């Protein structure tokens, strides 16, 4: 592992910093790419490293989006009034109000989502295997439905975000770098986390939860902390995405369970779950594939996506990283006994 | 593979990938073709109407090109539309429009289908200062935000069912009842468009002091409203109002038939698009259907002739339409706005074209077009049609009415 | 909310309407859930494409209806076609995930669900469709309660199908082989049962049951290419609540879910009807988990 990742650091960093200047036309698309990387990395904390496959992590994306929206609006206007008028009353935000609101909104989104994860984790982590997957899927779907009935946040009509005060390119540029930094922060966090005792503990939970418990690992605490960490970053990505889209709405923007919610799983699997770089490579490849089919196979993009998922899990379950590890084990610091392998 | 080779390989592949994403940057005007951009719903829940709208755009473009195209600076240009599929989700709209602006270099836009997606589109138009003429986003909230680059040829959504309320008041007075005795039941889909329709209804109901006895919101994945209809049976309202795009209309029509709902006045949006007459026959008799446009109206313009002419042309061009949905008609009308605006501005400069659109005033088969400073069309009213023996007849407002209102509704006529 | 409850107490006759509607639709839920319980119990596959099998069955009946074949006759055709389709899916996909970890089957069938929904959309368009039986509608209690004949027929057919499947499982050779494989696949193999064929048959049987349920749903409700996920979730709610291998439980839970949806929509408002279903799923899971925790403590 160690011999593989540093070589990718520099080119990706260069690409990330240079992209909006070199190819400014696709700034937002690459910003979405970083969000996808973040999605895959956070999903893998549970799905890959801890063996808890969640289908409902999108919940924290949505909660982050709503928390930041409410914070941003409520700082300088009454939320109920703001949503009820659907923008008829013109709330003009000054630059300072906007940026303070955004900053606090993003932080609140992260913390709020982490707290939510801790609260839900207490009940959800009793579920094992597929029950956990179905249960989390149910929670994410319920959240979308319930937000749609809550008129304080605009119900099904949605909520328009405060408008960015600067220029168009300024907005793209700012949110691009915020997304980029969020993805880098997630990567650094994950790579640190997996190198600590904590990482070993969640791996132990994945490998055999009963034994881990028997060894004195307080499994519920570890599981809850891991999920909260994932939710923290997801909440931030939701806050940023809400501001990029400019319009928050419960079913399709905030809780897109069947699209983003599944993408994060598909990306981790494609790259190879349970590795640090797998989800990243998976996200990059997936995003390019997606943009490609969207442009050239209009109407068939969903068929292509479904087939990709099937082929991936049926024939290529180890993912890209797993395949590379099989192919070039020595590059990952795995010593293969030649004699034994030959036998 | 050593470090250096790996590094070069990675950066090279990233560069290639970046180029692949970027694609060829087209100009807004290519040779003798003007490119209009649109991200519209080919898949997902809005795709029925998204495709109606696309057919409308294509017919408008075809007609203008047949009539010699658009003349700017003494030269003739053809129109062409570049489409992307927004999958009926506002989440995609913003991304696709960014893409149309930045990668494809498109500077002139036609709208998406639905208010939700148009809400996502408007800020992008403002951001890049490129005009959009839209035909399918009716939510009132689109026109009170001070957007400068958004123009809509259609009437705003709070007008959809509001006229039903005054009609109900008239009927009540005729029968010797007070309008304030009228009981209203309503079920609206939980989305920006229908909630706006609801707001318009509530406002008008308040004016007459009517009582709202049922106020349900239908979920988006709607496949059953029988529980709401059971409430209707229990409370016996005088008016039943329903709005939920095509699938709401189809589901409602089916269950109203099956549960023998006998409310004397029923109004449903999107009757035509949902093809409820063909599907549910006589049981839909007497439904009131608000429409942006009808082929029986007396509008006339130089591109398609009269409304009836447009109806004929459309049916000839596209198979399988029994009624021409107004979604298609208004889409064609928005293409006409572009032609007029380019010729009026006599330029491709987006700001000049934008100003031309803002000051435009002309007659079309779809009705008069003249934009308010907020971007909505002031010229054209909403009309209310009633299904009478399988035909859609205009019954209100009285200026356009071709038939009297049949009240109470007789389902099995 | 209280207003709505007071309607029900003041005029109890409307309870009959809600309960009847709930039972009629609940019967089709139970049917689809029984199919899920079968594949889950026998081959340990969590079929997320369950709902899309149902919708596909509905489209087959609807399409045949358009060709002039009455949808009730379309139903047996739908059963046969879906049986073949299920077999095909087993050979191409399910066979390869059956011995992998549990999450794999969930995700593979989710991919299948996406492909199926989109294929239906490309073939038939996204409009809401209904297969018309053109049977009469009866009114009772001064039109307060209406019952469409087709709903009664569909209800009866659900019962007949359930009985047929149960008899088949009890008495036929294949039924016995399926039950043997469910109990212990290795022992079954030792005894000379071709478990691969048993699995293929089980999966195909499930698809056929879904085809029947879908055909009935197209006649009494509405279908649309993307409605599959809702039916899949309902099936999961029912099976997790009842447990597999518990046919009376599945039937009861199915009917109960149908009635509960109706009451949820009536009392809380239609906007909560969908939320009721997914909320119940979460509630059922949490309830089972608390049960399990108690059980674990007893063991300790």
C-alpha cells in the first residue's frame, strides 16, 4: 500500500489545482467528481473496512444539505416566512451575511449529521448483514418522504438557497475548491484512521464481530464513531452540493437514494472495497463512464449503469484494486513465496 | 513500472480524461446554424410531457427553417436544438446547463419541463447572463425573484385552477346558494408546481369565503388515492380539485370511476396529456380541465396560421396524438419567440437579444405574447375546458367559451 | 388528523371501504411477498428486483389487453413468460452470486432492477397504465362503499394461487426437493438432488408468482415503469415482519400492510401513505432487533 499511494498524490494534486484554470469549462463537473470521491471514501469506512454495507448513507448528505440551508436562511431571516413566500419576499443578503451563513452552515451540517448518525447508529447497529442494508435503505427513504411533508422547510416545494453575491466564475471557483478540499480532507482522515488502532479495530469487526467483542472491543462504540465520522464528511458534501445546486428539494436533490445513494456503493465496489485507493479510483472511473454514457447514449445511461453494477458484482467482485493486488502483489508490499505459488 | 513512468502515465491519462470530459467547444452560431440548448426530460417521471415539449420544439424549428430560417444581418440562419436528458431531476439540470454553456458554447436556451427543473435552471441563466425562453415552468415563484434572463410564454400556475373557484361560485349563486356555502376538496401532488396551483386556489377560495374540507398532498410515486376519495365520499364536497401531472390525472380518473365519486364539479390538471378520455371513456364526462391553449381558440399568427392549423400540422407530423397537448403548443411558441427576437435584435449579442425578447410583442397561434418585466407572459389567459361527450369544449372564461358549462357532471352520459 | 378520525367514528361505514380496499390490494402484496420469502428462505437471495418483476408482469397483462386479450387471460400468459424470464435471470446472474456474501445478491438484483425499470420505460413509455377489465362496479350503503368486481375476482385469484403453490410445495417431487434444499443443501445434494436445478426452479417460480401479482395489480391499481421499488419495499416489509417459511404470517402481514396503508393515507393524509410503508419497514426491523437483543441477553 505504502509504495503505491504516494505516487498518485502529486499528479492528482496537480490535476485538482490546475483543472479549473486549464479546463475552466468543466469546473463544476470536476467539482462533482470530488464529491463522488468523498462519497466513495466515506461509504468504504463502513462498507469496506467495517463490513457494514449501508444503502442509506445518502441520509447524511440530505441532512447536511437541509441543516446548512436552514442555518444559512435562519441567520438573517425567518425560515417559515422564507419558505412560505417561496422567495416572493426578497431577502437580500449582504456579502458578510452570505459568507458567515455559508461557513456556519457547512460546519453545522457536518456536526449535525455526525450527531444524527450517532443517534440512529444506536438502533441500526443491532442489525446485521443484509438487514442493516435494508434498514438503512428504509431510513433514507423515510427521511425523504418525511421532509416532503414538513412545510417549515418548504415541504415538497423545496427551498431556494441564498444567492451567491459574486460573479458566476467566482462561484464555480469557490465551490470547486471547497469540494476539492473536502475530498482531500476525507482522504487524509481515512488514511490516518486506517493506520491507527481504531482502523484495526473496525477491521476486526468486519472479520469477526463476535470474536472482536470477545477480545474486549466495545463494538457498538467503534461502529457508532466510524459512522459519525463518515456522516460528518457526507454532511459537509451535502451542504456544498445544496449551495451549488441552489435549490434544495426533498426527494431528488437532498435524498436521491436511488442515484447518489447507490452510486457510492457502486463506486467503492468498482474500485475495490476495503482499500484506501479503491474507492477513489472507482469514483474517478465511474464518474467518467457516467458522463460519457450521459452524452453519447441518451436514454440508455441507466441501462448501462445497471449492467455495470451487475457485471461488477457478479464477475469482478474484487474491484480494480483487488485485481491489481492479485496481479502485482509485490507492489503492495505483499511477499509471495515463489516456491509455494508455483506449486 | 518505475515511479517516473507511473507518474507520467497517470498525468497523461488524467489529461486525456479531462479532454474527453471537455469535448469539442462549439460556437453558439456554427456556420449558418444557430444552436439553441435545452436540458429536458426524456426519461423519468416527467418524460411524457418532456417528449411532448421536445416534439413542440422540433416542430417549431422545422417550420421556421422551412420558412427560410432566421435573418440576421442580411444572412439567413437555420435553427437547431441541442438536447440533453435531465432525467426529470433538478439535480441534473444545473449540471447539464453548465455543460451546455461551458463546453458546447450554447448561449440561447429553451426551457426544461416542469417548474422544479426550471427553478434549478434560472439561477444558471442569471449566472452566465444568457437568456432562456421557457414554456413549461409555470410556478409563480419563478417570476418574483427578479430574474432578468428568464422568459415564459405560458400562464403562471396559480391561474390553473383558480378560475374553477369563481365558476363554482357562479353555479352556487345560480342555484340560490351562497358562494361561502361551497365546500372544496383538494388533493395536490407534493411538488413545486402543484403546490403553486394550490396556493392560487386557496387565495381565490378565501375571496369567496369557501370552506376547504379536504386538503391532501399526494406523494410523488403516486399509485393510489382511494383513501382521499373515501374522504370525498364521507364529506360530500361541492368541488373536487386534483393536480398531479399526467400520472396524477390518470390515477385519479381511474379511481374516481371505480369508486363512483359523484361530486358535481371535478377539475383535474393535465387531462389531455394523460389521455384520460381514451383510457376511461364516459366516466370522465364533465371533468373540468384547465389548459394553456386549445385548438378551438381564435388565436392566429403568421407562422402556423390559426390554432386549428397548428393542431392539424402537429397531428400530421407526429403519429398517435388524438389531442394535441398544450405542452407541445407552447414549446413551439417559445421557438417562435427566438426567431422574432433574433430578427428584432439583428445581432447575436446575448444582451441585445435579451432586450429584444423583453420588448417583443406579437400574435401567435398560441395567443398573444408580451412579457412582463418579471418575465411571465401578460398577453395570454388560461382557459377552462370541460369534457363533454368525449370532446374538450371551452366553458370559461366567458370571452372564449364555445359551450355552456354542464352542471352537475353526469359521468355515464 | 383528528377530523379524519372523527369521520370514521361518526360514519363507521367508511371503515368498510378502507378495510376492503386494503385487503384487496394487500392480497397482491402478500403474493409477491410469498415469492420473496421463497427465494430468501430456499436460496438466501434477497431479491431487490422483486418489485420490477411485479411491474413487468403487469405490463405483460396490460400489453396483451391492448392486443385484445382480456387481462384475466393475460395473467396465465404473464405467469408463463415470467417463469421463463426468471429462469433466464437465474442462469445469467443469480447462479453466480448465490454462494457469495449476502450483500452481493442484494446489489446484483438492485442492478437488475435498474435495468428492468429502464427497459420498461424505453419499451412502453413512462405513462401510468391500467389494464381495463370492464367489469361492473357495485355500490353498497347508498354509494358509501363501492366494490369493483375485478377487485373481488383478483382477491379470489390470489387465494387460489396461494393454495396451488402450497399444494405444489407439499405434494410434488419438485416441491419436496425445494423444501429439502432449503433445509440443508449439502444433504440434498448427497441424496441426489440437483440443487442447481432446484434453485433455478425456485427463482423462476418466484418470478412467475410476481407475474401473477403484477397482472392483478395492473387490473386493480395502476402500473408505471418506476413503481417497482415501492413493491419491492412492501415485500421486504412483509417478509421481515413475518419471517420466511411462515406462510400464514406472510398472508396476514400482507393484508395488514394493505389495510394500514389505506388508514395511513386516510388519517394522516395521502402524503404520508408512502412514508407509512417505509416507516413500517424501519419500525419492524428495530422491533425485531430489540427482540433479538433481549434474546441475546437471555442467552448470556
